[in-house]
C-alpha cells in the first residue's frame, strides 16, 4: 500500500523552475552517466544508461521492482566494488572525472556521493553523536571541537537537532524509525557530500515521518544534488524536478517531472505512471 501524505506546496519562482534536462550546460551538471552498463556475470542489471544530473536538483528514479533502479544508483558511488561478480562499463562523471578511473579512490567517492538506504541504518552499538561523526573519525579527525560543530550542523540539516540535543550520548536505536532515518541522513551529510543518493528512504516510515523526509529533501536540494528511488508516484511528483523511468534494465524516458507525468513521450511510461502495470 502506498503511503499517503498531503502534498506540500513549493512557492513558484525562477529558482525552482528546472531547465529541460536536455538543455543543460556543463556548468549545470553535477553528476552524469554515459552509456553506463552493469552486469552480474552474463545478466544485465542496467544497459547503456546516459543521464545528466543538474546541480541542486532532485531526480526521481521510478519503475517496477527489479527494473534496475537500485543497480543504477549503487553504480553512482562505486558500491558495486563490493560485489565480486558485478562488472561496470561506461562512465560516471563527477567534476568531469570518471569515478571508475584506476587512480580514483572509492572511499573519496563515497564521501562526495553519499548514500541513504531503504531502511534506517544507525550503528546499533553507537550513540547518536558517534553515529553522526563516524565518517569523520574514519578519516582520522579527532578534534572534539570540530566533531561537535559538524555533529550539530549535520543534525540541524537533517531537522533532528532540536529533538535530540539533550541526549546525544543516548543509543541511536532509542530513536523512532523516522528519527533513525533522519540520523542516517545526518551521518551522510556530516562529510559534506556533493550528491546524496536515497534508495526508497521513506518506504518503511509512517505518513508523518514520510512528510518530514520529503520536506527535508526540498530543503537539502538548495545545497546538494539528490537522486531518489521511489515506488510512490505521488512522492516523485512532490519532491523531484526531473524523473527517469526504468524498465527491465533500460532507461525508457527521462525528463522534467511535470512533463513526464502529464505528457509522457513513451507508451511504456504512460502505462506505468497510470497504474496499468507496476
């Protein structure tokens, strides 16, 4: 069952009217895939996908289960490096540099391109504070003043600080599900990523927590580029500037969300967004 929440309104202005995705200068593009293909042995996860992601926008990836959305998303920060049988071809360009080049450190890429998963992923044995600053400690930052400052900033960005400021040393698992997901977002934001990947971040949350995450996405896109997988068509329409529709490993259509939902160019896209299959 799809989560139902009231849509929030975005005041119209020149700043939040996205440019057509096919009319972008290089200065607009934060991340881009060119002919990206991911295979598991002889099985294709996605085939020959090229999408530019504009700076400070939200792009929704939609399509039925098993169509390649998560496979594609994981390729954007080299998470397939952790899967032995996965093979990635083509290019993922960040700052016009292919992140799969031999001289690129994947740990650096995962700091620049953060990930928030479908279910909240707090480190269960750590406090709220230690969860947020875990990435900084991993790269050797131990200065308490810096860690305190980053923790407060990231929790504020994730709209969580006011709720937890008096119990930062409490276990992260003491938080509600929605708070744990915002904590996961704060942890990703603490290392100041340029791009944030979100794989169905509200699928396990109640309507109120879902609304908080959607409002948070709208706030965060003022500073970073967001790519979100969602099965909820209403959510995609509410939060995204552009939408890409995947089907059986292929990119069927990509464009401005309003145009794609009201006047899709491909019959498969129309059938999916109108609920004829899914």
